[in-house]
């Protein structure tokens, strides 16, 4: 066995992904790893042999605490699609040669669906070639769309941010008492977990959003306009939460109805933006009302000042659990969160084969929406509320949160 460990971060960042990095790092060091390397910009950086000995940049307990409180990916990220080994075995030989040079025995990748695909391919190739390196997936995504895990680290903090911001937008949108439609675009390509979190805004001190539109429900522009018209007869100011990935019945994204050009990444994913802008313009033309579109965009995943303590704690735990499993001989698996109860909230970790996760998506159950598919039910709120509880206050210096970053 190699004596060292290596860890990378991949895909879109979250505000707690670095807590998982801290969990992997500390657990590996405590279990006897001589060096824990970090890949700079994931597997793409590893192929260029860009790595760092994490002990040289995380020197003490204060650095670890800062790391937990720092949003985005400390090591940098990538969206590199690893080819199948039989299509380009040279890439695998190069990667495994680099890992051998670094004396790696344990390999950890923190990410979502595409990152788990990478872990699965590396574990399969390692088994095929007789490598004893143990490959483990550490879950991460604000989208909350990974299979087998009750929820995904990163989602709770993004949901908390959305709940807070929607409350504030609702208060602002109602000040004039005139006809106004505010459409808030929330991340979510094919799964509406983040947009569903807008339902958290409703409470004794807030009337909540007037409509929620998820990708799981086919979108009809004309019906949407009619719903807005009917709602404005009862109250002039309407606030709507819409997923960036809402689709028409023919499978096209609503944002494709606009004239914008949408680029495609290495995994074939279209860049989605402009849904709220298109709908706001369409409503304004159809109903003779003022409208506003708001895109929360990357704020949803980098708002470190609004992270959930539950989320940070669980992100750290899945990192540590992945290291524990690898040092006990496990490979080709992902750590998942298993909920034991809602009240009191209790959650533990378990392991699942990567094949149950990679390239699959967990959707919002339609049973968690009302009959009109415009609001979330009590079942969703019971599911989501425990994930946004408590705070881990940033360390403030000169009035601003203090972060750690790779110089």
C-alpha cells in the first residue's frame, strides 16, 4: 500500500465543501497517512502534477477552523470528464503513474454526480489492473440530487440562504402596494430541491412565495401567465420562485425561448440562465404590470456568512467517514447520509457502491407538492427544516468575514 493520501474537489463549489476537505485531511493524518496531498483543480490539475502537501498550508487548528468557515473550493475545481479507459487508456496510465510517484494509497474526490463518475471509473480501472489504491467518493452539491443519500452536504446551507433571501425579497416587493411581479431564478437544472427551499420563507412573520415552479413539472407559459393574472386579482404584488431548468413539455428549457446563446460544458450540460428574465418580460407584455427578475446565481453556493451549522458538521463528518472507510479497506464507494429521525433530528453515515450514484439524479417527489404543483407540502418542510438549523459564525476581522485561500 502507498503511504500517502490525496484529495480533490470537483464541480460547482458549495459554502461547506471545505469542511469535507478538513474532515478528509484530519482523519487521514490521524490514521497514519504520512502526507495528504491536495489536487489543485481536481483531476485536471493532477494530470499536470499540480499538487500541494496540505500540511504546508493547513498548519494549525486555526487554519482548520478558517477552512471550515471559508466558502468555495480551497483546492480549486474543474469540470473534467474522464474518458472510458478503453477509449483513452493513456490518460489512466498517466494518472496511475503520477499516483505511484506520489506513493498514494488513498484517493478521495469531493463532488457530485460527475465526480462520482470519475471515482467509479478510477476504481474500476484500478481493480482491472491490480492496483491497491482505495478510491472513495465524498458527496457534495447544493443541488441535492445525489441518489442513496438522504441529502447532500452543501444543500442545507444553500437552502438556508434561499429561505433568508426570499423572506427579504418578499418584504421589499410589497412596499408600494401597486401591481408588481417579482420572479426569482434559483439554481436547479433537472431537480428542483433548491427552488423548493423557497417554501421555507413562509412563517408567522412572512406570507411566503406565491408560486414555486420546479423542473419536475412540465411548464406551460400560457398557464403560468394565467395563474399570475388570477393571483394579482387578489393581491397586487406577487413573488415567484422558478428553477432555472424548468422545461416545456417537449423537453426544451424555458430559457431557450429567449435569444440567448447557451454554452455547453465538458459533460454536455447547457449553461442555463435567463429563465426569470424571459418570464418577467413575457408577464410584463401580457398583463400590463411592472415586473422584476432576480437571479441568485452563484450567491446560492458561496454565501459563507449564512451557512448552516448542521450542514458544516455533516460535511466534515462525511469527509472523515470516507477516510475511515478507505483505511479499513473499502474502495469504489461513496459516503451517504442516512436520516434516523426528524424530531429530534438525527443522521448517521453509511456506504454505497458508486454504481448506485454516478450519472443518476434524485428528483423532488411530486407528492411533496400540492395538487396544483405550485407549493410545497408539510412533508417537504419537515424534510428541509432540520438541515438549515443553527449557525457557525464566521471569524470577523475589520467588520468582514476572514477566509483562508491558496496563495
